[in-house]
C-alpha cells in the first residue's frame, strides 16, 4: 500500500527502482541526484522514507555525498539526520529564490564535486521537481559552458520526469534564463537597496465575494512583512 501511495505522489517523476529500493529519486547525471523530501513518521508512508534514503546513499555513495535542502516550509536538522554533508538554501514552493542563492549554491556544489571525483550531490525540495529543477538547471549551465537555459531545462525534464515537465513555474523558468544570461555575458547582478512604492494588481482577480489578498515579503531565513 505504501508503494502505491508513493507512486501516486510521484506522478510523472522517474523513480529509482533497483536493488530493492523504490524511491522518488533520479540521477540527472552520474553525480547530480534529484529526489523528493526525505520524510519520517506518517509522511514517510507517501514520500521518501528518510531511513531508506540514508540506506541508499550509505550503500552507493558512503562518505561521498552531500544533501541540499531547498524546502523553506519543511526545515530539518540535516547535520544530525543526514550522515553525509548537508546544506540548507531555503525558498518558497512555486517561487524563485533570492537571486544571490543561485551563485552561492553553484559554487558550493562545484567545490564539493571537484574535491573528490567520487563525490555526488543530492538536491531536494518537497516534491523534488520545481525548486530542485531550477537549481539543477542553474548548476548545469554553470558547469557546462556549451549548455544554454533551454537545453538545461529540457535535459532536467527528460531525466527527472516521463513527460518532460520538470520546471514549469514561469518565475522559476525566468530565473534559470537570468542566470544563464549572467554567465554568458559575464555580468553580476549585485545587491542594492530599492524602495517599493506600490503594488498594483490589474485586472482584479475574479474570486467569490468574501476574499482577502495577503502580501508577504521574505528574506532568506525570515518573513519581513
């Protein structure tokens, strides 16, 4: 029953189903792995069980794996739960990250992979698709000069899913293109202070009468307003 639930949650994503494992996990390249959230307790019934994820990495990549978590809404103590190395780059589901997270992630991944040819990285958000795909594609164009944003997005979609719909959120697709352009034309998008004058929504959303619109502004690790 648990495997049926996990496959239903995985939908069109490719699963790793070899050597007794059945995980929402895909090799994007031999050294880049995309996976769903490593879960415990009830959630493990329909997502990747943490114990199985750890067994997978300890079996095939013991001492040579690093896990990157992008899931702002589901932080966990990775330094104690993950036997390998761990980094946390949180941003919201169905959103793009703060731009500066992208070069930070790419440099960290690049340094780790170059440190030992046996090293692999595992990227995950909650479903292991959109945010994971954004960061995977950004690193692919960082690693391979000949690869453009469209090719990286397509490559990730093919290796992670059966329907080639890996990254589909417009803002996430835009940020992959921003990063690809920044690398191609060698310009930096630096930090600067800006003043928000107004936010205008046109046309007004057509929703039932009693509704409210909420605005939240996030920094990397906190909600500002």
